[in-house]
C-alpha cells in the first residue's frame, strides 16, 4: 500500500535529513527502550536505567552518551550520579509509529 502525500504536506529535504539523523541515532533496541523508559518518567539515573535494562553500566553509558552528544537526551549531574531525560518528547512519536507498524518481520 502506498501513501501519497498531498503537496501541502510535502516533506522538505531538511526535514528528511533530520529524520534520517535521528533514526540512525536511535537504530538500536536498547536506545529505543531508553526513549520508552524516559518517556514514562521525568528523568532516570544511569544506575536506574542499568537495573531496568539488565545491562552493564559501561554499555548503557555508551548508548546514553551517544544519544546525548547527538542532541536527543539531556544529562544532569547531581553529585556522583548522572540523570538523563528526553530533550525532545516528540521522540515518543517514533515509538507510537513502531507500535502501530504491522510489518511482517
């Protein structure tokens, strides 16, 4: 099934490039789960994320730092802990699209 965009809703090259940048950044199951988790709460510490994701701190920190450097997350240091939050809550729309997708995978 093809969906045709009406010319008034045409995606600009700039929007498509930004979308590709974001999609490349989140193209990992752990990163998508981080977005989901941070969408359900204001902020979470690295330790809290590690516990929920059942992953090593070094792996989670690597993904969080990458997402922060690319502008998707905010990091706030409080003492020895770092708390992460979504910089743009619109990222949650990606998860909604994924949930609705009926791809035969």
